[in-house]
């Protein structure tokens, strides 16, 4: 059976890229109920007597980004702006948790609009680099860093996520003008409101695929478990197992090694506070307040 990759799902059609061809497929009825199909899924498909395509099977997913739903993502580029809108570390931390909890193998931070504020928040960026996240600094205005972005795209499926107005679409248009993604200034976006629906689709770029996503800043951590959260803060992980209690939520427990690392300045207090904030959200949700 031929195999392909779903590059777009729209109006119950699934557009499957197989070699150079794109086949629009429906789903088999029985199969539709059993399992959802997302952009990025690798599928087996067949043809009906009338020549139209039909998805017969979804191959095992390596991972699934929840928002927007995209399967088999190699990396996510968390895009922020040096200014307009200002970079908020708390929001960055939340995006990082979102990406880490989706088992995406590559997580890269990109700070765009460096032309507006060349020395911005270098202290903040240094923290994330020390944790192990590559940080790219870009500007679509003066083309700073665009080669660095191109380089990491090669042959991979990359999702660009981040708040609205940071320049995700602008950046991708700069890299490949044929993408012709819609862009707009920040005040216009506010006027247009939240209802500009855009679907996630995989677009060929640099021998791989990119997915431009609509910006968002509010996120809920519905699926997260209290005990998993600390694992999404990479720099906490080396201390696991050295706490007095097991499991340890690294919040109220005595003789917690993560907490002592915060006190010793080995873990950033800001990151630890972000952790506690999200932990509290998860707990409140469980109690039914969330
Ligand atoms: N000064 C400056 N402005 C930029 C840069 N990149 C993008 N912009 C501007 O920022 C605004 C928003 O850009 P978009 O590309 O639409 O932002 P986006 O992240 O795709 O926003 P959403 O699609 O709403 O999530 C536009 O007015 C761009 O011209 C940059 O490097 N420097
Ligand atoms: Mg955009
Ligand atoms: Zn602990």
C-alpha cells in the first residue's frame, strides 16, 4: 500500500504528500471514529474505484504537539521578539513546558526583531543557553541570523510557535518568499481579534517542512501530571533521586535537592518560581478550581 505524509487536514479532506504528488484523501468511515488523523501523520492510503484517495492506516506517531495539533515534529522553534511585544520569561517558560511535554526532540529559542533592541535581555538568553537550549537571534529587517535558521530547517519538520506579532510568518517569508505567509502589524492583529482561523499545514522548506502557527499566549496544561512537570525543566533532572522523599514534587518537601540547588544558585530562582506557578495550576485544576 502506498505511504505518504498528511500535510494538511481541511473540511474532512486529508492532503497526503507521496513523492512529488499530493493526493486528497478521505478517511475510511470505521477508521475515522477509532483514531484522529493530524497533519504530520504518516499514513498508508489507497484509491477508490472513482480514483479518489482514502487513508487506510496511520503509522505509529513519534510525537504529537498539542497546540496546534501536528504529529511527528522534529523540532519546535519557540519564537519571541526582543521588543514589540516584549520578551516575557514567564511566557517563554510556559512554551518550553508545552514543547518538552510533547516529547519534541529539538527545542530551539529564536529571538526575532533584534534590530529594535540589539542588547536585549542577554542575561535572560544566557540562562536558557546554559540550560542547553540553542538561542538564535534574528531580524527580518536586516537579515541577521537568517542563515542560522535555514541551517536548522534542513530536512526536518519544524514548527514555529510563539506569541502573536513576534514575526514568525515574516521570518519564514524571508527565508522562502514563495511561502507568501500572511503577516500584519501588531495593532491590526488586535483589531482583527482572535478569530482569524488558520489551519496548521506542513509547507515544504529547505528540504523539510515548516509549520507556521497562529500566535497564542494563554495556555492550559490540561494533560500534565503533577509528578511529570519537574522533568520538563531540564536543569532540574540531574538532581532527581537525590531528594529525601520519592516521589518529590520539589515544593513543600523537606530536604529537597532541587530546592537546595535553587538556594545554592545552581538552578535559577525565576525558573523554579515558574515551575511552582505551573504546579499550582495543575493542583488547582485537580481540585476543580481550574
Ligand atoms: N522591527 C522588526 N519588525 C519585524 C521583524 N519581523 C517582523 N516584524 C514585524 O512584526 C509584525 C508581526 O509580524 P508577523 O510575521 O505577522 O508575526 P507573527 O508572529 O507571524 O504573528 P501571528 O501570525 O499573529 O502569530 C509585522 O508588522 C512585521 O513587519 C523584525 O525582525 N524587526
Ligand atoms: Mg503569523
Ligand atoms: Zn525534591
